[in-house]
C-alpha cells in the first residue's frame, strides 16, 4: 500500500481515484476545485480530501493529476498552493491530463529541481474505460520512476507503457487522437454513404467489421451513430482541444497533418450545430445536416 494523492475529480479522475483506493488498496487523499465533489468522493470510497493541492500532496509517495489543460496543470503543480510546494524527495508526480509535450518537459525540469520525479501519463479509453479500470496509459519519463509507478497506475489501467523521456507520453496521445479523428470521419462517411444507397447499415457493419475496415470505433459506435444518438463518449469540445494540441505540435516538428486539420474543422462545424457536448461520432450529424 502506498500513500497517494489525486488532483482533479472530473468524469475521468473521479473513478480513477476510486480504483486507486478500492482496487489498489492505497491510502488516497483527493483534491478538487469543488470541495463538495471531493467530500462526496471521500464518503463514497473511504478516503480523505485536502483543501489545496499542496495539502493533498504533502508527504505522499505518488501524486496523480487529471485536469483540463496546460494552464490548469500549471496551477495545481507550480501555482499558489500547488502540489510541487509540498512533495517530498523521491516522490513521483503522475499527470494523466491530455496536455502539451512542452508543459510535460517544463514540469519534469521543475520536479528534478525539487528532488522528485515527474511522469506525463495521458490516458485513452474514455469515461467507460475510467469507470471500468481499463484505460490505456502512455507514459513519458525516467525508467526507474516508471517502474515504481507502474503497479500503482495499473489500479485503473489495462495497458501501461513507457514511450520515452519526458513529453513522450503526450506525443503518443497525440498520435492516438490523430488516428481516431481519421477513423471516425471515415466511419461517418461510410454510414452516410450506406444510408444514401439504401443499404441496411446493421447488415453492412456485421460483414465489414470482420474484415480490414474493422475498428474499435466501428464496433462500439456504429449502432448509436446509425440511430442519430451522440451521448456515448468523448465530447467534441474535448476532441477539438486535443486536436489543437496535435496541430500546434505539428507546427513545431514540421509534421504534415492534412486530414487531422480538416477533421478539426469538421468538428468546429459540429460545435456550431450545437454539438459541443456530443460525442466524437457526431461527425455523421454534420454529413446528414439538411
């Protein structure tokens, strides 16, 4: 059993922290900007909560975070009453936010200066993966810190991999989102085409999902897409944030992402349609708009 803090109890962080307590058996203290949510978590899982990230992280072996963006991450780490103010020597900070590789490298440097470790460890699997403790975790950082943190991370993960030095986890998550963007657009176009052609979409998917066209998105989203329902996963607003990170990094490393840039604009259209909180499969709604 380790002493653990978890900062950020959103749709992902709340169940992730819960698995650290219930499945991992760790001594967990949480922090959330809304203290009521932190109190609710503590009552549900039998853990504790701190009034600030600094208090929650004090003397802990491992400190996790899962917040909104780079600025939120800086606020809870190096900001006023941030976790970096109280972390002990040799501790490990594990960030599960989808953020930039730039901020990961920045915080890795700050952590080293303070005598502890930093791992950028964004996750994939969505809300369902978090609730089921079946996330995929892509990690950047030092091997020794990774080896110590991996058994703890596995409390909420089905796959944990070290991808390289600081920032490599975030870069891998960018690739994940780049691949998803193209897949979802292709699936949306396929379903749209099939409908226009008068085919039975269920029969079509039953056949082609067993061949080269098959994907997680096809298996898990085609039914809800065909029904015009888009409340089953990762929100469009969040995807646009992630794709913005991808495109900004591509500008820095001279990668060419024409399809990603195009799909990002398609998601912008969905936002204008009122679909900011629809899931990412709502690209089909854009194609079906009259």
